[in-house]
C-alpha cells in the first residue's frame, strides 16, 4: 500500500486555496478527499505538508491523522480479507462496509427494540 498526499491545483478557489487529496495505491488507485485545503503558495510538494500559514499546524496534524487511520484500517482489512483494494480501504475509512459499491444501499444497524417493562428505552 502506498499513500500520497497531493494538492489538486485545478480546483483552487478565487483566494488561491486548493483541496488536498490522498492517493491510495494497492494494485490499483483511488482518490480520497481529506476535507482540508491549503493555499497554492503554502503547499510544499516535496514534504507533502502545508507551511507558513496560520492553519498549517492543524492541517498537517489532520493529514497525519488521516494517514495513520488509513494504515490502521488497511492492517485490519488484511486480517479479514484475502485481497484489499483501495476502494475497500476508502469505504471503511468513510464508515461504510468494505464491500460497499456506489449506488447500493448503505448498511445500517438497527437499534434493539425496547424490552417492555424493563425501564430501558432506546
């Protein structure tokens, strides 16, 4: 598995801020939006970090957390599945079942029904 952070310059807004994505490679590729942005002049392409702007520390901390979470999810998926794909990793990271396909119903967990007279309500 290879994880690469990159800034999508083509989606920069009028103020010069562009979204940061994580590229997941495991015998295939998948993009994952990180939900973070950095100014075009403040993204270091060599270190894959934001630098010299007020929110850079928080942005870099969140990016490190995303990478750590993806690595942890990948390890857990390897224990459960013979082959792990980038889509499986992306799904689990986003709280979906590993085998979820776009357009299929999302798996939901129903709360147990209250037991009559038990005093417990869900």
